[in-house]
């Protein structure tokens, strides 16, 4: 066990090419999915927070339920969409990083939208009377509330990033875990562990945990700074 | 838009009548102060006038119209300030109006100067003191150039100097032609600011008099008890 750990640390210390390649692709895929998830999820959540229409309650329940969507189900859905016989098969995206980004985006959008909906709705309850008297329209309110809640909303984006980076089922199905092309940290850990190469698995696990911890430390620091700076 | 005529106004959350057939006529000039014990519906009256709540009965007529023909603004007891600069907290309130960006900026700077916050335009509004926050909220309302300004206990929990600053701004807004309708628990403030007093108790207007007359010779037993500092729940139960 201690030898395996030493091997893992040696891999990290030597900046192993294979390891760096896997980490780089993981970051590229997850951050792309997070960007898409943030661009779609935040406005969607904020709009749901301020909009009033028949069926809104049902939509919120659905969105909340989608937070727990099993990643393998998303993987199968995206697989069916992108497979040769599927409606988007002609684009040839299956077993590519693009397919993995699509799958992770589908997992991240509902999560970010649901969390941001709750955060913005809480703020909206306080602001609604003032906005109403001033004559602020719904779309203007969405922009103002997203700006006002920007530091709280880092929680929503962090949750999205956590979901994207730790996900394994969907990217395994739509990416195929092809060495040097679609192999990311989570799929590599699963594969290398089953092969018995625990050193690489542990090294990747350490990188994954360090990344997530580092991002959370950064987000926490930003929130503390913002609280002092903006109240 | 004036006179503002309220007839038989009722508001009964969960069947309990907070406003119970309130009748009132308000002119378009001066400062009217709404007084009354806690829970008699002072804030509620302002919120109903602002259209933030639907009444359960009665009518509100703005001159001959059913809705205000000119702009009204309201400053809340705890004003909501965006986590943005002092400047933006005023400027954003002008965005729905058909003003050029230059005009919005000019008007924002002007009101901030007049409320004594010109030196803090770039600071974050949430970091202001209580008095500064209330002055900022007044500046926001003032910048909108309202014909009617509703103020809900604008100096609650402010110290005397902050209260004085807020009262000076309220007088200036009145001088510029806006009608001010405000609630307060501060009888000294009511004496200093009010042209007329609207005294509420038991969900109705018990008395509507000039301030001078109200404080010198209150007509209703409830108003007399209130001015003598009797406990509000006794007023509510005894009358």
C-alpha cells in the first residue's frame, strides 16, 4: 500500500505525460460543460425565480428532480442522439470530447438552474416591492438579481463543476474511454483500478481531489472578500 | 391625481380586519403623517396605496382616475439596496424611464449631492451606515421625481443627527412639489414635519386634522390616549 502511494507520488512528481494529458482533457471537458451550464443555467434559474406562469410549480419540481438525474441515463440518451442512426449522428460526435461536453452539460444545466433559482428567488422576495414600484421589468430584474447575487451564485457554479468533474457514467458511454483521446480522470481511475494499476489511479484521485479542494478554497476566499467589500 | 379619495377600504388577512372600512381624503400638498398604535395598518395603508397589495374591499380614487396618473415612489423602513455602488443604486431606478444615459447620470449625481452622499458614489451601498442607507433610499425615490412619496417610518432606529438629516431631505422633497405621506412612531418628528395628521386606530381613520390642532386638541378618545402614552393594546381593547 505504501509502495503504491510512493509510486503515485512519483508519477505526480515526474509530471508523467500520460497523467498530464488525462488531467488536461478532464479540465477542458468539465470547464467547457461548466461554461455552457453557467451560461444556460443561471439565466434559466433567475428567470424561473421571477416569472409567474401556469405550470411554473411543475417546472420547478421537474428541474429539482433533474438534479438527481443518473449520469448513465444521460449517457444513454446522448449516445442515442449521437449514434450513427440517431438524429444527430451525421455530425460524427460520438466517442469524442465534444460528446462528453454535451453529456456533462446536460447534467450540469439543471443543477445550476435549480440552485440559482432558489438563491435568486430568496433575493427576489426582498426586492420585488421596490422593483415593482420603480417599474423594473422581469428581464431587467433577472439581470439585476444575477448581478446582485453573483457571490452566492458561485455555490451554484461550484456545484456544477463538482458534478461535471466527478461524473463517470455518461462520459464513459459517450466518450468510450479511448486512450489519448477521450480518457478523463474519472474513467481512467475506473479502468486503471480494474487493471490493477493503482498508482495511476491514486495519482489521478489526488489530482482530482486537489483540484476540487483548490477551487472551493478559491471560491470561499472570493466570498469572504466580497462580503467585506460589498456587504 | 389628487385629491386622493379612499372609501370603505378593507383588508382582512385570514378574516381578521386590519383595515375595516377606512375612509380618507388626502390633498396634493404638504406632508401628511399617519400616526397610530402598532398593528393598526399604517404600513399596510401605504402598501395598498402603492399597489403592492390588493385590498379586500373599498375604493381608491386618484382624482377622477382609478390609478395614479403620475409617478409615486415609496421608501421602506428597511430599504433594499443592491450589492452595487451608491451611484448604481440610484441610477438603476431611472432605467425604466425614457431618459438618456447622460440625463440619468446627471440626475443621479444631483440627488446624491443633495442628500450628502456625493463623496461616496463609488462605495458599495451595503456598507453604508443606517442613516446613509436611508438617505440613499430617499435619493433613489427623489431621483424618480415622484408626485407622491410614501415613506414608511423613514427614521426608525436612526440616531438624532441621522434623523435630522433625513427630515431635512423630506422637507426639500416637499418644497419641490411632491406630496409626502409618511408613517412614524416619533411624535417629535410628526410635530416637526407634519402639515396634517391622519390618526388610525381599530382599522379606521379616527381623526384627520391639521398637525397643530391634532397635537393641541385631539378630538377622539383613542388619539388622546395615544398622545398621553397609554399602552397601545389598551387603546385597541377599550375602543
